[in-house]
C-alpha cells in the first residue's frame, strides 16, 4: 500500500466512540486508584515551584524534596486533626438537621397557605431539604477517604518531584521537533503552575474568611464550612452556590432567618470581592470557562471519579484550556471552552487583524 493510500485510511467514528466508552468505563472502574494519583499530581504541580526555588538557592534536590514532604505531612496532619472531630459530630447530627429542615419546610407551606398560596403534599412528594447537607457530608467523607490514601499520594508526589528536573530532557528525546514543541510545553507548564498556585492561595483566603465570619455569627462547625468553601472555590460560580447552601441551611435551623441571610451575604461578598475583583487582578489574563463547560465537566468527572472528581473537574478543564492556548495551532480551540466575553474579545481581535 503506497503513501497516498495510507493517508486516505480513516478510523470509523463508531470505533472512536466505542474506544472512548471503554476508556471512560475503565476510568470509572479504576476511580479508587485514579483519585489518589490525580490528587498527587495536583499537589506536585503546586510544589514544583518551591522545589526549583530551593534548588536555585543551593539546596540539594533530595533535601528540598524532604523539606516539601515534611511541610505536606504537617499540613495533612493539621488538616485531619482540625476537621476530624467536627466532621464526626456533624455526620452524627445530620439526621436531626434533616428532620428540622423538613419541619421548616412544612411550616413554610402552612404559612404560604395562610397567604392564599395553596401547595398540596402531592405537589411535593419527595422533598428532602436535607439532601444539601447530605451532599456536603459526602464531600467531607470523600476528603477523609483521600487522607486514608496519604501514603500512596505522598510517595507519588516524591517520585514526581524527584523526576521533575529530567522531564524536559526526556521529552526532547521523544519529540520529533523538540525546539518548537518544548516552547509550547514550557509555556503550558509555567501557566499551569501559576494558575494552580494562585487558585490555591485564593481558595485558602476564601475559606479563611468564611470560617472567621461563621465563627463570629456562631454557626456550628465553621471549620467544616470554611474547608468546603476552600475546596469548592476551585469550581467557579457553581462552587460558591454549593458551598453556601449547607451553611445557610444550618444557620437557619440553628439561629433563625436573620443569621441565615447574614451567612448568604458573607458568601456573596466573598465571591464578589475575592472571586471577581482580587483574583482577576492577580491572575492577569482570565481563564474564565463557559458556564456550560463548567457544568458538564462537573457532572462528568463527578460521575467518573465521585466527589473528588467534581472538585478536580474545573482545574483539569482549565489546564486543558491552558494547554490549547500554549500552541498557536490550537489557540482557536480554547475559545470553545471560554466564556462569551472571551469569544467577543476573540472576534474583535480577528476583525482588527483582517
């Protein structure tokens, strides 16, 4: 078969779709292994910059990795000690909170009937307002299960950090056009590290502010809700809503309507100030994703990898967007993942270029 004949051979679409289904099914079946590996990769990317900084200061690579490992161990143990007791108390109290929320819903329906708005029980056959708090408990339980795989995660992080210095050399041997390809890869690596580091710092600030505000209000388990705000801040827009609901419902049950409204106000203020003002100024060029893309990635990765997949869905999608932007040949495809503001900007730039 000559070259031209080979070039005309195409893989059937059905084969591609079948292969994709098999890969996704395999990922779902291996989720218990993939989740720790994805978490380790996330931690390693954040830690590579401190590693290179210490090496530039003359610290041997092995010593630098040990220092980073000790810091990770300290943070992990502190996180477990901080969130563990509160999590156990919250999970044990969860059925009671769900029952109280159902009572509040019943009282609300009765109040609406006095105002002339009639809602029958048949209209709300299976309403369980406590599902939001159950969902939050599921996320916390998933985080706890990740901590149980701490040894595997730390071991993977150590190996990645030890090999990080040699990745570019291996890629140069593998690539056909190393100079051109390495420029795009280095650009992607720098942008990815910068995004993950800044997002982690901003999310930590968000969680700290929420924890302090709820502590002042007197809402139970402020550490849990601050942690949830930190974790879900990686999911733009949708994450802020998901993290606010369980805290607001708990404030409603525990302290009343006024404190519930103050809790919602805190989340809205933090989202506006940190998420829409401070973070864009720090990151410079925005990496805004389409709301549809965020939702689809949230549902897909949540289905494949569980709650941790939902947390990692948007960082993974943003990394894909950064990778597409790193190459001139694929930059236009990144617009498909971007928000409508980015599409407008691209259209204006294209019209000016023409």
